[in-house]
C-alpha cells in the first residue's frame, strides 16, 4: 500500500489482486454469497481506492483494511435492514489472510494453555525446576543456588519433568492428544 501511495501502479494492482479472494470470502461469510456479497467486495475496494491516501505506512495495513471492511459490512447490512443486534460482532477474520502467524494464532494460544496447565500439574520440585531452567532460562548453577539442589539432581529432575510433560501432552506413544 505504501508503494501504491507513492504512485506504483503495479504494486497497487498486485495488492488488489491479492486482497480480492480474502475480501470475497469475508463478504460471502457475512452476506451468504450472491450479488450482495460481490457488491460488498466492490464497495470495500472503492472505499479503499477513495481513501488510500489516509493509510499511514508506519502502521500495519490489515487492521486498517479490517476497519474499512467492517464499516462497509455494517452499511450493507443496514441497507438490507438485517443488522445484527451487536454490530461489534461482525469481525474481520484476519485468519483468512495468507500470513501463517494469523492462521495459527488461536491454535498456538490453545497449545500454550495446555502446556501451562501441564506444568502446573507437575510435582512441586519438577515444576520449579522447569519454570526456572526452561521458562526463565536460568543456568543450572543459578537454579542450584536458588533451590539448594545439586546440578546433577536438577538435571535428573528436569529430565523426569520433561518426560512427564511429553506423556501428559502427547500420550505414551508421543502422539498429540
């Protein structure tokens, strides 16, 4: 978008071409397909074209686009007189974009929560060793001083804790649960 603002027509065409499938999917999801969905896509693209000079290249592009799409969606629903009770529920689902980080953020959050829960269920000594060594990234020597355990005992405790975590998270055969 920054290149398009600078007058690069090829960059602008490339941007619009890349956005088109995602905008169509967004419109179909909220307007159940048909001409209304394609009209919404065209409305979003026209708005994008009309106000492209307001985009700040120092900020992320997708949230800016999401606001435009959401507002055009609300206008389309108002025209059809089928606006949901809570217009804030009409989200712009960034997981439909090609950014792998956006696609898997929810999955990663869920996996992180499972890991936190599994660590919390470890016996106290194992939990403390994992937290200090793996999460806080302290050295064996530092953790030894903090806990009063020998380096050898910490290694053994941590090994057993990680083995137990693998079983809790992936089962005895190492398959994800």
